[in-house]
């Protein structure tokens, strides 16, 4: 018999300092009447971009490098549905040599527990060669604890 899988702990709103507010669209809902799971990845992408712009880091992660997404994940705890807005929290989880992993979480209204959460990992790559490059030092320094 397979042992039960532990349910991950839901992220808390207080653990995030940045939030991107997104207005849900009628088209986000699926036949079950809630936001389709595939749309969450678009929300994560939008929120990470908002985070980079708000922190003044978008220019740091552009120019001679690009930062394509190489991995993402999402856990769903409670439904989200149109109409309404969500606040997607973003924070840095890990900065590797060439990768950046963000933690992202979807909150509704003033709820403290995330309705969904996941990870969003990008890799700094050379626009010239397509190969991985070091995450810029200025980005690292801006995110030191």
C-alpha cells in the first residue's frame, strides 16, 4: 500500500511583500465554473514580470540576456472564479548560478491562505549563444538577505 502524500502547507499572505492584482475574465472560467488550471501559469508569468518591473530588475534581466521559463508548478487548494480579482504574491525562493526560482501564490480578497501556489523558474541565457550565463551580480545583491 502506498503511504498517503502529505498535503503541502498553504502559503500565507504575510510571507509576500509584492502582489500583482489581476482582474479575472469570463474566458478564464472553464466548463466547471472555475478558473481553468492552465490560466494560473499565465497569472504567474504576469506577476513575476510585475515583480521585476516594480523592483527595477527588468532592465537587469534583459539586454544581452534573456530569462526563459524552464520549470513551473502549481498546487490548487480552493477554487477561484470569474468575476473578481486575485492578488498573486511573488518572492524569490532561490538564486542559483544561472537560475532564479520564484515562489508564487494566489490570494482572493483579504484571505490569509493561498488558494493556489507554485514555483516559476527562469534561467539567464545569452541571447547570442543561447547558453546559460550567470545571474547578474546586481540582481543577486538586490536580493541578499
